[in-house]
């Protein structure tokens, strides 16, 4: 078999997605997700200008060789743009291999280690009653674990909190990057946040009891000692995990946090390679690997980092927001189904528009996700529908402290 075409499709059904479609001389096609939220065209251009011509004529079965070729031959390794482009190629080749074998990709990765993937959903509210409504709605929909984000008195605009009442249907209105020529500005006050968050979890535990697994995302906004303080103050509420408490470019920062708290830690949604996890895993400084197949070079490296993590009893918690396309979500769901050290899968349903463009065999039943048993990844692109949603420039928001300083997020 030989690759005869590699096309990049940019579409914006509710939000922007970049998809690579690889075609072979035997008529089999494969899809890969190359979406980098707010920087979509950089990856599309990396693929069309530097990668697609290298694929023509190659044997699509040689996934590992193609991955190593793209990673090593460029000389310039790593980084989100490069690794999202390589991820798309890797996923598309696994998709083709699965179709050629007549098997879903998880079978090629060793077969299912469980019947389905337990997920967590995103509840949020501007105040406690709104948050409780959001949690109840998620529980009614079958979610068994809940991420809790809430507004903080003194902070006017905070990422991760839906501004609309959940009933409007725009339940994750914070998640699509804002469309327009400039990013929107939010604000941040760490002291106010650190004071408020434990009171929110106390209220949630009082209302929903001790059993419900609860998660929280800190979006990299604390220093290590502030992060340690938050982990410690949340210990009475028994979190499933506390995510991205501090920027992790400096992996050693987690030694300090770990010495102070037993709250489980999840890190890695912005990581691109195993090297970003090296110290965190080897020194057992985290509990969950948050990488996304799309930003981590695809299925092949995701499986490898999880095999490394398994030696240290560290589990998966792959990044599954709506900016990971249905192709990327399917790719990591096949990995999650196959590995032994699966932890949980983040799941935010894609919009109806998105689901008309990406036709999927994925199912979500009673809080459990399954990639389906179609050969390959189980996602097909409706190119006509894709063409009806042209790209729109979009940015993630950024935030400033009260004195005007740009802050981490
Ligand atoms: C978040 C995401 O899902 C998460 O945990 O951190 O909403 C993240 O901010 C976006 O995916 C950024 O692209
Ligand atoms: Mg996150």
C-alpha cells in the first residue's frame, strides 16, 4: 500500500478544527487531528508546507518509522505546532492500519482492558446554587465524576465558568476560543481564589455527600507554595485530582508541592513529549498524565508515556476538551481502552454542528465512553459539511492581575 494524497481540512463548526486526511492507492483513508486551539493555521501550514509532500509514496503501515522520520529529520524537535502535526499523521496511519486489518485501533494496541472509559464532566456556576444545578444536570446525564469550577468573589471574569445559565444550551460557552481579531481579557487574584475554593468544595460535599469523585483545575495560576497550600486546604474534601496547579516547565516545582499535600495531582495538557513528564513520572510527583493525543504526537507516544508511567502506578487522565476534535478524542479513547493504567477520561460533548462534520461510532452511555468497534478510529469526515463552516480567527482569553500584570493561565 502507498500513500497517494494528504490533505489538510480546516473547518469551524462552533470552533476551529484542523484535520489531516491521508489517502492510499488501495482506497483506504485515515484521519488525524491537528487542532491547536487559537493557533490552528500554524499547524495547518506546517503540514501543507513541510509534511504532506513527504508522505506521498510512503507505506502507510510503517507508523513508527514515519513518526521517527518526521520527529528526527526536521532537526527542530518538539513544540506544540510540530507535535500536533506529527500527531495528525500518526493518528491517520493508525486509522488506516485499523481499516486494513478490519479492527478498531484498540484491538491493535493489545485489546480492551475494560468494557468502557469512565469520564468526568464539567460543572460550573457563578454562585453555589448555579453550580449545584450544573452538577445535578451532569449527574442526570450519567456522569459519575464531576469537575467543579466556580466564580470567585472579586474576580470579574474567570475561565472555566459558564456565563450562561446551563439551560440555554450553551453549557460550555467558556470553552470555544473567542472569535475575533483580539483575545478577551480576564482578571485574576490568587489570594481571593485560595480563600474561596475550599468553601466551594465544602458546600459541594455537604450537598452531594462523600462518594462523588470531584476534580478541580487550577489552570497553572499558582506559585508552588500557593499550590501546596491549596492542595492542603482541599484535603478534607477528598478530591479525585487537582489539575495544573503551577506551570510545569519547571518540573522540579512539583517536589515542593508533593512534600506538602496528599491531594492527587494531574498535569500535562500542554505537554508535547515524554521529556516534559520525565522528572514528574520518575520521581512520582504526579498521579495522572493529562496529555492529549493531539498535542503529544499521536497514539504511538501516548501509549509509550503510559507504559513508562505504569512503572510508577501513575494513571491516565487524557485531556478531552472540545478543542480536541472527535478524531483526537477517538484516538486517545482507543489508547485508554487498551492500557491497564487508565484513570479517567475528560469528556465535554462536542456541539451538534461539530458532530455533523465528524461522523462517529463513539458512544457515551451512563457516564462511560467507548470508541466503538468500527475498523480504525471510528470517525469519518463529512467534507461537504466541513466546507460549509469556514475558519474564523479565534483566541483563548488571557488574564491580568489587579495592577495590570499579565498572569499565567
Ligand atoms: C482545560 C481546557 O479541559 C481542561 O482541563 O484546561 O479547557 C483548556 O483550557 C483548553 O483546552 C485550552 O485549549
Ligand atoms: Mg485543564
